C-alpha cells in the first residue's frame, strides 16, 4: 500500500500546476473579451447640445451628457466607455464625481 501514497509535496506541485494552467486559460479568455469601462475624467470644454470634451489620462475625448445635466470646465465626472465604441462617438458622461 505504501507505494500508492503520494508525497505531500508532489500533491501540492500537481495542485499548483493545475491552478497555474487554469489561470493561464482565464487570462487568455479575458484578453479576447471586451468590456464597458467607467473612468474618472475632467471636463475641458463645454459645447452645445450637451457635448463636452474630457481629459482622461492625458487624452481628450468627445463625450455626451446622459441626462442633459450641465457641467462646467474643471468638473470631475464619470465617463462610460462602451466596449463597442469603435468609432469613438459613444462615450457618455454618467454624472459628477
């Protein structure tokens, strides 16, 4: 019977290998998926018809106010960036921070 018992460290090595393999598979799957993202940005320009420009991490984005709320330059806001925003026109201000 003794020859069928595995050593504790061998058992842990197998568990670690399985967990590492699962982790690699999950990372690969997530890399191919796209998600909506909400970011904190600052208003840099106020235009007509609820159109604004926001600075997020040094980049300027054209955004639209969701609820026709009014903002002013310097306001910090939450901006929704849809995963399907391929042409860059779908960014929406969700509200003030």
